[in-house]
C-alpha cells in the first residue's frame, strides 16, 4: 500500500466560543474580575477582555491528503496564526507523506526559530501538528490514542475549572479549581476576600473534595507564599500559575515556601521541551500543565511528558479538549484531566470548545471513555462561519 501524501494545507479563523474559549459574551464567569498581571491597572481589573484576552480568536488548520481524507485541528491564533500557517509552515507539510510528522515538526520549528520559539508561532505549529495526527488517524482508520501507544486505563477522570466547585462536586468531578479574583494591587482586603471564597467553598464541599486556586500569572512570590500559607487551613490542594511564566526562579522559591503537601503547578503558557526543561530542572513545580494546542502539539508533548516522568512530575494538560483526552489516556504520569466549565454560570457541563466541534465528548459523572472514532473523533460544526484570510 502506498502512503498518501499531503496535497493542501488551509488555515481559517472563527469568532466566538471555540478553541479561543475566552471569546465569550458578557456575564460569563471566565471574565468576572479575575486576577491577572494587568490587575494593577484599575481600568483593566474587572474584565480580561478589556485588555484584549480575546483578540486572537480561533485558528482552524485543515490538511488534505492525496487519498481524499481531511484532518483538522483547532487552537488559539486567529488571523496572525492563519498567516503563519499559510505563508510559512505550509511549505514544510505539502508534498510530504502523511506519516512523516516528526520530520515536518522539526522543519516547522527550526524553519521559524529566528522569530518563533514560543507564543503564537508555537500555537500555529501546534495547530498543524494536531491536524497531522487527526489526518493520520483518519488515513489509518484509528483513534489518535491508538497511534500514541494505546490506553493505559479504561477511562479518564476529571476535575472541573470554574466558578462553582460546589456544583462540580454534585456533577461527579473529583475536584474544583477556582479562578483567583484579587491580586496584590487589591491589598489585604483582596487577600481576605480570596481566602473567604475558598473557606466558603470548603464549607460547601466538605473535607475530601479537591479545591485549587488558579492565579493566572497575577502574583509575586511574597503574596503567593502568604496566600498558600493561609489557604492551608482550607485544604488548598494546589496553587496554579501564581507567577509570570518567565520567573522560573520565583517558582523555585515558591515551591520551597508553600506548606508541605501543597502542590505548585504551572506551564499552560510554556512551550516546547526546552521551556519545560527549565521548569523541571529548576524544581519549579509538581505538576506541569502544557496546553496541547500551544506547547507544540502532541509530537512535542510526548517529549515534554517523558522529561517530566524522569523528574517525577505529573503532566495534566491545560484544557485542550479532545487533544488532551487522546494524550492523557495513554500516559501513566497523567492520572487525571482538566475540564473547563464553559457554561456561563459554571452550572452545567457543555463541550469545552462549544459550539465549534460536533461529537466533542464530555464527562458524565466526572468520567469519560475516549471515543474510538478515527483521528480525534470530532467534526467542525458547519454552523460556525469559517474565514480563510490568506488563501494561496
Ligand atoms: Mg490555569
């Protein structure tokens, strides 16, 4: 049997909810006074959209093979991501065999090294990489997790990220991760409010349910240390992304400072094996949280995960929907997964990339069997209007 080759790469953008899950309407919990590095400016404190968290929008990468199959993937990237895919990355993909993902990744990364390395370029590379895995799965008629070595457990179990851990508990999740609302600029009163919310949730969910705080890069070492020490009383399981991603030294110090048994986690804004090497070798955290659509895709995540394994760190990807599910089910060092509660009031389970994907699986009673459909097992919703800004 001859191996199909890749005939076309196409990049599209979409507005509204999707892979850019921050692109939500007014009144959503995900944009309600969440602490950020911009919270020191009062005018940007109430809403992350005011400083442009949703400027990028969703990027859709579609890759077509000579055999007629089409693979696709979605990530955050919008127009600028589409430009990188069409004008630069496509040359390393078109004409190649559908099997040669490792070579294509290496060429995309090294070919863009002079302006890439992290950020939007890695989002774009991730989008192409995930579309290649989807395509290979469709050509082989197998789910991606089969191609990654197969499942190591029967099903995934999830914790929920959102404003209502108490409701997540009723829905069967193993834990709930709250957004931190107040940063250092809001002083002692803000710190007190952060602790009051945690205390209230602890009282609602009882002793055994996991509670975590996601700090979205908003703190400094001193504030994060004080928060962690005071939050121990309320059983905080981990403190997530407390510091800006470049402050590896701060993370190492914070990890030494937190109460014994409390975990430090980070990595959703980190990319590639080299970025995660810094976090792991410097002892920055107990759990790394790569976003599969931002860290370099599954090809790179395999390497990141192996590195983490050798450092006794867990790998629990940030969000990432099906791209996380197909990976996590194949890894011993990924014992649970994250589910983002995308209902505006975090009061019910809706698909993470709603409404962009069809057949996107969701946890039931906090658990999920990864579907056995070819590729990542999802389809683009034809009701979401795609734009191709840079057709060739
Ligand atoms: Mg986070």
